[in-house]
C-alpha cells in the first residue's frame, strides 16, 4: 500500500510540474499565478472580437 501511494504521489508531482510548465501560456495553470489568469482573460476578450471582426470587415 505504502509503495503504491508513493508511486501515485510521484506521478501526481511529475504531472503537476508538466501542467505548470505547459500551462504558463495557457488557461490550465493554477489560479495562484497571475500570468495564466491574464492569458485566460485575453482569450475571453478575443473570442467575442473574432465574431465581430467579420461584420466590421464587411
């Protein structure tokens, strides 16, 4: 039991590291970091702009 728990903990830690490294420019990052939240807000503001862009162009 203890050995399996340790392996699960190790997997979780490595997965968390990968998520943090990859999510710095994405929304998957933890809410503690201010950068990912800014990126997510930018993406939210981008999505409505995409819908308006074609109407403005035409």
